[in-house]
């Protein structure tokens, strides 16, 4: 069994990005500039945005954080999005989700200029991705593809089972894994209503678990030699930790790992790659690739 080290891989990629940025600056180009809008004081969102700012520093980017209280109106937030759309100094920006309930997230996503949509959530980027055109690919699926590539894990012709059908992971992952230039796999998508979920998993060469249920994938669902990518990050109570909780993936790691050829841990697997790919998208935006 080989552990897929997302933390080490992300560090390598960020070093590569920083080197490219320093070359750009040496040639007289400006530093890539990533902006983020954070609404309210959600603990998880605060942590994510803080990590993104740290990653910008590691990559040599300029970063801007715009903070607003959770009583901001949708109209006011859309006006802030419009400002960033028209700010030529900003190459890409994100609006950290989730947003307060009174704001329609889809309205906000669609208001972002797709050429600055480094999260890859805008319908234009999603549509271009679905038919294999150049675009910003959302960070988590892009990070998974990069891990598979850097670990030389064969995917062409393999049976890939994806657990979950979210717009952020499940659906784009399925699209990418079936496309010839990416996964070139035979893809099955399973979800909470799938009646033969365990049987499908047992046939899978690759399982990508993004279902949001701690320990959902058990040893009896995995065939020997399978590749397991665990996207789950759920906080579960743990009295032995100072924080009072630990992060749990969707896979019962201790039971499943001995069966696998490759497996990602939680934490330290897919998570670090997500922020890393946001940095890669920002570099691509600064270079005007899409």
C-alpha cells in the first residue's frame, strides 16, 4: 500500500508556482493577485480563507481579503463582486461559501466574471469543462487529477466509482474521469439512493469518496488493489484532542488501507491539494490562459 501524500505534493507544486511567479516578475510582469470575499464569521470559512492567504504568500502572490458582516444584502454583495470584476489589478477572486441564508449563492456565482472565476463554479466554466474545452476546473477535482498524475496511477480504461453527486466534487469528478484527456475511465456515480452501491464499489479499480459520511467506505466494499481517494472532511468528537474533535474521512482508513494499492489519508491527502489548485488557477488567470 502506498500513501498518497497530498501535503508533500502540494508543497512541491507551490514551490513550482513560486518559481514561475519570480520569473514573471523578473520579466517585468506583475505578481498574480488573488482576492477573496468573506461574509460573516463562520469558523470553517475563516480557517479556509486564512489558509488561502498563507498559500498566496508561499506562492509569491499578492492577496486581498474583503470582509463583510453577515447582514450585508445580496445587492451590496453583488456590487462588491462587480467591483472585483472591473478591477484590472485582480487576476482572480473567490467568494467564500457558504453565504448567509438570505443571499442566493447561485446569483453570486453567476455574477462573477468567468475569466476571474478561479473556483471554477461559474456555469460557463462548468459547461466548458463538461465538453472538454480549456477552462478553470474547480480545485478539488483538479487536485485529485493532479495526485493521480503525479503518482503515475493508471486510469485509462479503469472502472472508477464516484460516491457523491455534488456540484463541487461528484459531478465534475465524473465528467473529468470519463474524458479522454483526463481520466479516460469507465465511470459509475453512486449516491444516497443507489441500491447497488456496495456491489459497484466492490467492482471498482478506483473509488473517489465524496459523500460526507465518516467511515462510510468499509473493507467489505473494496477489492484488493483498488485505489482509494478520500475527499471527506467531517469533524467528529474526540476527547483526546485539545480541540475536542478530529477530522474524519469518508473511508474507514485503518480497515481499508491494507487492501489498497494507493490511498489518500485524512487529513493530509486531498485537502492540501484543493488550496494548491486554487493557486494554480490564479497563476493561469494571471497568464490569461482562459
